[in-house]
C-alpha cells in the first residue's frame, strides 16, 4: 500500500503535498518497511510492477483529496521511480494511464529518482525525464549530494526539484560548519538553476530554523508527521 508523509512549505507552514511511500502489510509478519522488501523486489524484477501499483494508488488518492479542496489548495504528490521503471520503454504509457484513470492533474505529480539511478545512464535518464516533463509532470533528484557524480549532469537533465538528503539534515546545526555549508551550497545551486529545493528527514525545530535561514523552500520529516495510511493522512 501507499502511505503518505506530508510536505510542508517553510515560508507559510502549510502542507502543500505529500510523498507516497510503499508499505507491505504482511498477513503474518505485520507492517514491513521498504528496506525489508524493496531490495528483493529489485533483484527479482518485481519492483517495476510494485512501483506502478504505488503510482496508481497515489495518483488516485491525491486526485480524490484534491476534488474536495479548493483548486488553489491542491496537493502535489511525489512518487519514487526505480531504475527499472526509469529504463522501461512503457514508462510514459504507464504514467499516462495512471493520470487518466485517476483524474490527477499532471502538474500535481512529481516523480523522483535518486542521484545514483540517474548516473547509471545519464543519456537514458535525460530522455525519460524529458518525456515525463512533456506530460506536465515535475521531476526531482532524491538523495542529492550523496552520489559520486559530477554536477555537470544537472545542466542536461529536465529537473524541477533537488532534495537535500537526510544525512545532511540530521547533523544540521549552527555549530556544524560543514553541514551548514553543504546545505547552503545546495540551496544556492538550486536557486541559480531555477530549481526548487526540499529537505527530507527534518526532526527538530532547530533543524527547521536553520533550513529556513539557508533558503530551503520545502521540507518533510517526523517533525510534522510520519508516513501514514490514506485514511489517517
């Protein structure tokens, strides 16, 4: 099932969207987190079908929420793409089908890929993300700053958002000069490239205060809420 974690605008404090995260409600083992089944799904190839199912669930749920909201307060939903999905020749058709079946406005969907996935094949990634951009969908690089890549790839990819990895956020403190410098640099880079910037893994008020000072626009984390089922979201 898709569970949902809120995304908050740091200037206003309003919830502006959510990230859809996969959870397995196992009949015998109870609730399983992604670390316990996603690696196996990737090894067996089942991750593509799993990802497509989460995408459809997320689009359907958020479209339902948005129909009950004022158009100006519509929520966005972010969904992760696996490497297998990104390289699939049916990706665009799958996304089109999810949008058509759910009625979700393409502008309210953001598809996320990790930096390491992008770097597996920059040309292929760029082509796939470009086709998604043509549909009106936003795209984001997750775990930004943790990869081994050259920043040159940012110049050639159709991206909208950089996500600051939680490993930087969890040590973010005015006394931690390197962490502050890295997050400031990411925020400045995003601004220079006309990209949005979102921090994940925010757990404390001090982290929030520092992110605001550094120019980060949006964030998610336990400070506002964990991922929960749709009926609780």
